[in-house]
């Protein structure tokens, strides 16, 4: 879906910028979903989020498969994508927090990231093959995959899943949207380096899954290896679990920042090479270092979620806003760049932006980040009394 949707939508709107706007609309809905999920579903376990991930996700390929290619219907489809993606991430964060030990957070996120990367590696190969026959075939395949996932998750839950009894915090007091933003503001003052770096890293990912897919199709027509761009981007991430386990000893945040800088530099160089094999090599190396950076920064966020206990869901929601904003800004920015300098040069501009931000964050980040536990506890007590 991530590979096929940009290609399918761009073929009807005729502009990478408008395609980027439509893709970004999913993250606008995702941002709203972060607020609602954090506010309402504070005491649900990972399986609740997983089940609804699959149900909502199923509606995305079905809508593109069955509905006419009209912009309002594209917006409707992208809305379901935005909700689906946020639910999936909430499920992952809750699983690691509820089931795994805190010492294993980096290892757990490395494992999750490796399996995701495997799917993102195989998916574009399948999608590229199916698109050659019909642009709607990938959505039929995605529908079948979702139905299989639904049956597999139900089987797991009814047989093995009952053996897992995560300790859940008591349900939080009912809050208004204003209460939620007050909590986010308290948290943001302390965790802004992690939040901002997450935004930066996911913006690069959003670029590859918007303009990058168009570049892949463009290169495919001029070089036999051109269609392997997304594969070169995703393949190194399969090593994430090994890389993350070895790097974690030096501190999650600083390893994330340093590898993020290196990743951005190679991406910057990739946009200027005239050789397709060299382009793939530079993208591969860039992705190798981002394959360390992203799980490390997610593991750092998971540490804060674990420490916050009853307010962990608020930290998840805040972390997810960074990703949602990245998928709003990323496709729009990449689409605007592509309209001016072309798809390949867009990689350089995005690499330059991500490197600059990562350097600034590394310099400005305090040596140790302390969470406002006392202020948050006082706020929670106040909310309980008021409600």
C-alpha cells in the first residue's frame, strides 16, 4: 500500500505536489487520532489496538479498489490510512511496555523494526510487479493480506494470547482536550529533543514513501537496477536488531543523533550522483545508519513511557504527534521540492535538512532528561478531584 498508493494517486492528480498533499491528509487525521486515542483509550491493552488496526486498515485498500478515483474519495481513503497507522503504533508501544522488560526496550524495538523492514522490503517488489499488470492489483493483494492478518490475530488471541496477562494501570480520570494538551506541554518541555529527532527521522521516511516511489518508477525506465531504489532503502533495516543491540551500550539518544547525522549526509550525496548503482549504494548506506537511529530513538521514548506508568499513554500520544506531523510536512515538502528540482535532487535537500536539525539537536540536548513526575502527579490528583 505504501508503495502503490502514491503511484496510483499521482497518475490521476498529475502532480507530485498534489499527491503529497493527499498523502499528508492521512497524517492530519492521524494527528487528531493521537489526541482522541490518548484521551479515551488510556486503559486498553495492546490487543485492543491491534484488532482495530486490522479492521480500520482493511478499509484502505478496499476503498481504493472499489471506489472511483475522485479527490474526495482519495481523502476518505487516506483518512482511514491515518487512523490505521496510529492504531498500529499504539499497539506496538503498548506491547513493549506491557509485556517486555524495560532493559529489553532497544532489543524489542529492533526486532519490531526488523520485521517491519522485511515487510517494506518485500511489499514494493510485489507491488511493482502487480502495478505492471494493473494499478489496482496491489490493493486486491493488500486486502487479502489484511484478511489473513485478521484470522491470524484472532487465532493467536484465542489460543496463545490468553497466556499473556499484562499489568495495566488503573484507568485515568476523564479529561478534556485542554487537559490532554496541558499534560503534553509538561512532557514536551523535557522530551523535546527526542520528539524533534523523531519528527526529523520520520520526515526522511515520508520522503521515500512519496517522492521516492516516483523516483523508483522513473529510474526503472532508464536503468535495469532503477526499480530497486526502495529495496536499497529498506534492506539495511533488516539488520536493525543486531545493530541496535550493539549500539545501545553507548546511550540510546546520542547514538540516534550521531547515526542520524551520518544518514543525512549520505542521503545528501545520493541526490547529486549521476550513476544509478552509486545512487543505490549511497541510499543503502544512509539507510544502514537510519536503521540504528530510528529504533534507538523509539527505545528512548519507550523508556519514558515505562517510567510514566499511568501517564504512559499520554507519552505515546505525544510521540505519535511527531510522526503524524512528519507525514504531514514530509510529503508536502518533498512534493514541493520535486516540482522545482526533480525527484532525485529532493533526496539531497531532505538529507541536508535532516542533518542540520540532527546536529542542532545533538548540541542543544542536555546530558540527562528528567521527567516532570511531581508536576504530572499533582495535575493527575487535581483532575481526579475535579472530575
